[in-house]
């Protein structure tokens, strides 16, 4: 048994148990921590496949940004409230979830049966994609800034516009005026409850 196989087996166990912990944990913070362990194990799997860029992106973007954002939202909104798992907010959502789960399991089994060992480790595809003796980060950087430089710049522009738009939408106007109070009935005329009736006037 090689080192790659041992690392793959250990990380696979961590990913499986971490994913189960995300789904089965009743505490949202515990679910987020299990998600961190799962993402770290996936990053190690990327390193095991000589995909250094994907491993770095996995740690920086997902573990370092998205999970921290999830924890920040949890702490901001509070997690002291408990939901009743017996009630269904959406009708037939459990049946739909079971059907989707069965479809996903069937798709994964079909890929494993058709692809065999190369579908599990991905070494065949990685070996074909990577050139001998060249780092994949260098290869991806060369492709991004030569062949795909125009789509890269367009994507960067779109992301910049999205960030600027989010900042503009989140800003509050300086001349915020309070909502005017509705006009009372006494301003429009005599109050019908206090106005004298015609019989009383006579």
C-alpha cells in the first residue's frame, strides 16, 4: 500500500464522517465545524492529486471565507432558538429529498461502475492534463493570462460591478425622513363620536 493510498483512505473517512456530522448535528456551530474538517480533508485530497491550486482555493475561499461567513451569520442572528424537526415548512419536502438522494446515489454508483478505479482517484485524467515536470499552478496561470485572458478580464469586470452595486445598495441615504403620521379624523372634520346629533341640537 502506497502513501497516496493511505492519505486517500484517511481523508475519505474524514470527509464521510464530516459530511454526516454536518447533516446530523443539531447544533449549527457543530455543523459548521464539521464542514471545516470536511473541506480541509478535500484540500488534502487535491494535494494528493498534485492539484496545488485547487487545494489552496479550497482552504482560502471555502474554509477561510465561506465557513467564517456562515459562523458570522449564526452569531449575528443567534442560535438559541430550536426548530421543531417534526413540522414540515414545505409540503412533501421529505419525499422530494429522498427522491433526490436516491437519484444522486444512483448517479455516483453509475460513475463508479463505468469509470472504475480512475473515477475514484482521478489519476488518469490528472496525468493526461498535467505536463511532466510542470506545476499545475503555472500551467493554469499561463492558460488564464494567454488563451483565456479576455474571459478572465470580463469576469473580473462583472465581479467589480457586483461589488460596487452591493456597496451602493447597502448604503443608507443621508436625508432619511421619518414616515409622516396619518392625518387624524379630527383634522378632516368633527369627530362623529363627539359631534352632537340633530335631535340633541334641537
